[in-house]
C-alpha cells in the first residue's frame, strides 16, 4: 500500500498523475488537503477538529495541512500503515532553503517521523508541466526504495527538471543548496489608508558548488537529496560544552 499526499490540494493534476502512475506498483490511497496549502511547512491543526470528505473509494480531502493529512491517514483512514509515502508531484521546485517551508517536504518528514519510508517529489516550475516525467521518476525511485529501503530518520527530496523524459540527463545524489533568500516586503494601503504587506524574497546568494540540488537540476538532471530529521549539529556539542563551562 502506498500513501500519496501533497500541499497543492486534492484536485492538483500532479497528485492525480502521481497516484495513477504508482498504481502500477501497489494499491494507492490518497489523503490530501481540500485546497492548496503551499509553504505551510510542518504546521498542524490543534485549534479545531478535522473533517475528512471521501471523494473516491481510496481518496479523502482533508480541511487541514499536509502534516494533518499524514497523521489522519495513518491513525484513522487507512486499513494499515503504508509501506511507502510519496508527497507530490509539487508544481514548483523545492530546492535549497525551500525544504524548511515546503508543505510537500513536510508531509514526507511526517511520514519519516512515523517510520514510513517517504519521499517528496517536485517538478521545476512551468507551465507547461511535464508531469509524466516527474511520475516516471517517482515510480523508478519508489521501486528502489521498496527494494532497498531507507535509513531510519532519512527521507528523499526529489526535484525533477520540467522537460520531456527523453531530455533528462540522469540522476544525481545531491546536497541542499546553501544559497539564501532575501527578506522582501511590499507595502500597500487598503481603501481606508491602512497599510498591509506582501512578503517574499529572491535568492540573495548563490551556492556555486556543482553537487547542490539547485545546480544539478540546471544540468537537466534529477536531484535526489537525502534529508535527515535530526537537526542537531553534533560537531558543535563539545565546543558548546566548553563554552558553557567558561
């Protein structure tokens, strides 16, 4: 059994294409937000009950976040825990610092927290979107994960160039790009003269190393980044002990 989810919503064409493609591997269950919940990270809903609307025999739309969807799928909706979780196909990249904000990646993180081998699959921005390329990549990696397994506490963040499959130059193991985003706020006023803001940001610094996920997809290769749940900077433990003793 494979669980498919996303942050673009139950009606996303990337989700539909992914679920259909993975049916060639195993029975697929879909539990996804009832609307787009992009850039929401690991948010969970604790201030209201969740509603699950069954939209198909094995598909539910949840009025919550991607992480809510994984929690609800595993604890209440699925007949048993899935042997694989695939989040996507996201219509847009999740490269570098994006993984800290992405609902797509967050769903895969939650699956990993629950002991389910998980990956997030994103397609570099279009349109048009070559979802068939991304789903082909997802199926290949799904078979590898099911055959070889993933290390405990590790998920895969996969980014696919937006081009026909015949133009993909290969697969590369990647590390997270270390380029940073700027902090940007656009100030406007409403009709009463009160200010409001649109926030965002552009890539302010560029990581020039060839093995970063961002630079790999620029070469029309699929970037596959192993992401760990343990945020501890283990190499800083001893220096911190000494700092605290001073």
